[in-house]
C-alpha cells in the first residue's frame, strides 16, 4: 500500500550506511596520514572489495525500494520529487569534491549513477513489465537485462567513452581518475536484480518484509530510513573533525 515502510529493508540499507561510514572514516584517516601503515585504497583488494560490496548493497537496496514503489503504484509526482533530491545532492557532491579534490573531482559518483538508473528503470524498464514484477516474464527480463548490464563492459569498450562526458556510460577502456565512480554499466545490473528480488518478495514472501524487526536492529532501520541525509552529512562531518584534530595536535 502507498506510504508503507518495510523495517527490514530499512535495516538492510542501514547496514550499508554503517559500512559506508566506517569505510570512509578509514579513507579519511589515510588521507590525513593518520592511518599507519598507509593504505592503498585504490589497489589493495581488502579495500577495493569492500568498496564494491558497499556500492552493490546500496544499489540492491535501491532496486528493492523501486520494487516497493512500483508495486504500490507510486505517483509520478512523488517519484520526480524524490529523484530531484537525489539529483540535487549529486550536483552538490560534484561541487564539494571539486573544492577538496580538484584533480579527482566526482562527475559521476554513486548519486549520479542512481539518478540516471532510476530514470532508466521507471521510464524504460518498469512500464514494459506492468505493475507485477513477480510474473515469469518480468523476472526473466529483469534477471536477463541485469546480467547483460553486468557483463557489457567486459564484452565491449571504446575510447570514445574515455572522455569525461562519457564516463557515466561505463564502456571506457580504463578507469577514470576520480574519487568516486559508479557508471550505469555494469552497476545497473545490480539495481535490476534488486528490482527482481523485491518484486518476487513482495508477491511470494511479503511476510518476510513486513515481519517484526528485532529491537537490536531498530537503530539500523532508523538510519536506513534517512540515507540521503546521512550520505550528504557524514563526509563533511568526518573531514571537519579530522581537520580540527590535526589543528589541535
């Protein structure tokens, strides 16, 4: 039903938030040379795999959330209001990163990617599948399109997409130099799989989504219900605290 919240989905999103904040705190410590020994966040599998897992969990949750919205018949106005918030925050991230990391500023990070993917899903994919995402046809399309999106960058690349304007596609021949990078391909595949899982759960295992949440997990659900605010505030807060700590040492 419209406006219904699923605490378990919020808790899963909250887990991604806690993991993200912890990862960024370690990254910031390393940036300020407070982490010893210094870490290679862009090369060490211990960190790169964590980053991939965090983004995957966020996009999976985004897909689950879109399944809830589609099945509930979310109005176009409500969708576009929420989308505008995500897009505006993406622009703020670009502007802020240009000040802090002028050589590696973020032109297509996770919020940019989510903004584009949401439009593709709501205007391109969902209308062609109807309101029921759990049908055999819908599931086949979502899992198939998701798999294609995931493997597309490995099947074809072109130097044309190595330009900054083409970074968001994800078909360049090398990774761009930027602080955050979540292109449509392959990451759309994770969101589509989340959409497929969400549609199936809402039809066949809705009781799992609506079940009572253990009290120990309620703080995660509280965080998961406010992802955009926390995402936008946590890095300025962490950076500010670490800068103050360095100034006072």
